C-alpha cells in the first residue's frame, strides 16, 4: 500500500476535516430552504394529488422523463427485481395507473406469476416522492393497440425485433433482427435513420407479446423532503374488490407516518 508521502502528497488532517464540514454543509443547506409540507387535512383522494404532482413535474421540465418510475415485481420463487418504466396514465377516478412493456420480459413473467407490484416516482428537484402498491391486470387489446400506434415508428419496429430480457450473443445480432423486422414491414432500417426521420406511413401492427398493464392502487405513500430530515410523509390504504376485468376500490384510510 502506498502512503500519501510516497505518492508525493503530504497528509493534512485539518484539510480533510474542513472538506468533511463543507460536504455536510452542502448536504443540509438545501433542505433548510425547502418548506413544503403535505396538505392538512390530508386529501381524501391521494391519486388526484399524485396526478397533480406528475403534471407539475412535466410542466417544470425538471428531468427528461418526469413520468419515469421504478417498477418492483416478485417472481414465482419470491425473488424481487426492479427496473424503470414510464407511467403513461393516472386515472384517479378508476383507481389505476398504466404502463406498457413486453409481456415476455422478466417483469412480464413476474407479473404472470404474481400479479402484484409496487412503483416509486421521485422528483429530486421538487423534493417529492410517490410510492404506489397494488394489483396488476392487462389493459384491453384496444388500449394497447391505440398506445402502440402513437409510438414512433422506430420504437414499433424495435418492439418486433427485441425479445426483451432474453439472452443474445452480440449487439450485431440485435441489429440484424431489427433490420429484418424493418424489411418485413417495408420501412427504413431504424438504426440507420435519424430519430426525427418522418414516419414512412406504413402500418406496423402491435406484436401480440407487447401491451399494457393497469396497476390498481391499494396503497399510496407521499413524501416531501423536510429540514433536519423531518420529512413529511403520509400513507393511504384501501381494499380492492374484483370488478369485471379490474378492481373497485373502497374508501381510502389516511394517516401520517414518521420520517
């Protein structure tokens, strides 16, 4: 092991202490300036507030994908996994949020085995966090078709080309699969086209293995950063009853929780 002296540097304990103090000051200073708290009394419909927060994050352009959320699932053996997906819709009236993915992916396999999930949305600049938990069902084919048709044509080709989560020998193999999908539908190769290339105007149907999920929310937790780590937190829970192909939520029960 090389000492600082052997590397040509002199030890400076006082300097290290000063650096640590500066880091601590920088860590706590922004928190002291943030005075937001959750509404008091707590709202009776938390998903409406979640939708408002997402709308504010979108308008504020606080990050490239303000609708990004971490989706956590559990497989048939109880093994957890998490990844980032995009929240495409929040329906407070119906009681669910919507996201889309490949049904044959790891998360798709997890949800087929255990149709429960949790998500986290976090907007660092706004110092807010949302946690949602609940039951998961497939969207209707019509919903999935409509959203798929709204995607960029390059993304629609990619959905056909990628066997999401499956092993692949090389990046070149994925490019070849993408080229083959493009030839199948008579469109330019996405990997050789600019992302802003105009839509070729050719119908690219939704793959049967790709579509949407509704997360029917039975628990909501909202968090606002507070000074001295005295964050403001509240949790809402309710029961879900099967209702056709989805669920019907009962009345929310709200409580504040300690940070």
